[in-house]
């Protein structure tokens, strides 16, 4: 079963395109969790346990674990084993390098860590990401138009028309989307497009109607949900025609941040049980906001 099919099965089960992000920061842990690696791991355990029933996928940002060295990677590996087998595991790693290096990255991420999908940087061209998109049962979301404030500095630069391929003069992000349509083994390539750039998202969807999208930027970054649900789902195969249209909408701080605030009806105190209630309530609300018709 390919990644897009597994994602569609899970999306149909939860009726939502919510992707629960894990970006654990020491200064954003609630009371009762140590401000160290064990505290981060325990918080992520509670985050997973509380939210996975609402999630179409989960997405750890690997850098937040790499920062602790080998111990951090070991913690991430333990967390990976806690994710149910029917929930896609998407590693936010933004990899991509010359072919031999990318091949080892693929082994580390797909074979060792057990990722179903990853994020990748297409800046070095198709050669650099070929090992990351050549497996029929794995997937890579290519950075296309990201959600950060400085994204336009490079991604919106105008590139010249290519008369050989027929590509018009267009922003770099649009050229990435156009090229990505011909990359991969079929159904192994998608795009990262930020919710903070709704006009660009609409343009990218028009260029690449068949590619799955991973959309960060809603919630804490200020992106709106409505344009994402309108233009995010693919309208043509391989991602189109499946439950959710291959769309994943990542929410990290919008869920994890709720652990710092009580919710009405929650028990008093700072136990992990209280934190679990807040996280579950936030995930349930986001799943409802990101509900899709099947």
C-alpha cells in the first residue's frame, strides 16, 4: 500500500486532515514536566496519547530532538514506536543533498527511523531528491512556498521562461511545483505550501492539481483554514479522488500550547492528566475545524 493510500485510509477513519505537529521546546513545557530531554520526551508521550485519535498523521520536527545529540535521537525513536501503525509518521527534516548523501538520508529516515514521509528541499534539483522519492511506499513533501515571514526572499524570485519545456516566466515556487509534477515514481511527491500565503497556494494548486500538500501555518502563524480547505485538496490523481485529496494541515503550537492553559471543566492542578485533557480538547477542536467530506 502506497503512502497516499495509507493516508487516505487514515483520513477516512478520522474524517479530518489534521496533522499533529511535535515541536517540543524547553521553555514551552507545562508545569510538572522537567525542562530537559526526559521532560520533552514525557510531554511528547502525553501529546501523542492525547491527540492521536484525532490525527490523520503526526509530524515531529527532528531538529528539536537532534539538538540533544544521540540521546535525543533515541528519544525520537522511542516516540516513533508509540505511534500506531495505521497513523502516518511524517518527519520534518528538510533533507536533500547530492545523490550519494541523499541515499544515506533515505536509509536513515525510511529504514532506521521508520518514516512514512519526510519533508525535503528541492534546491539542488531532481538528482538530489531522487533517493528520497524513488520508493513506491514512501513519500517526500518538497518545500515549495513555505509559511515563514522571509519565504518570499527567494521563493518569489522571478525565473525566466523555459522555451524547451514550455514553462512561462514565473516565481521560483511556481517552477518548483511545475517540476515536481514530473518527479518521483508516481505518487511519491507532494508539496509544502504555507497557509500564510493563500494566493500562492491557489496558484500552486492550479499548476499542480494532482499533488498532495502538507500545509503548515494555521493557528499560531495566522494562516486561515478556509482557503486551505478550498484549494489544498488535490483535484486529480494520484492524490485527487482519495479521502482528503492528499491534504494534511499541520498544527503544532495551536495544540501543544494549550497545555499551558486550563480548559473549562478540566480538573485543577498540573498533573499529566490535566495536560492530557487540554491537549485532547485542542486536537478535537482542530480536527473538527479541519473536517472533510468523504
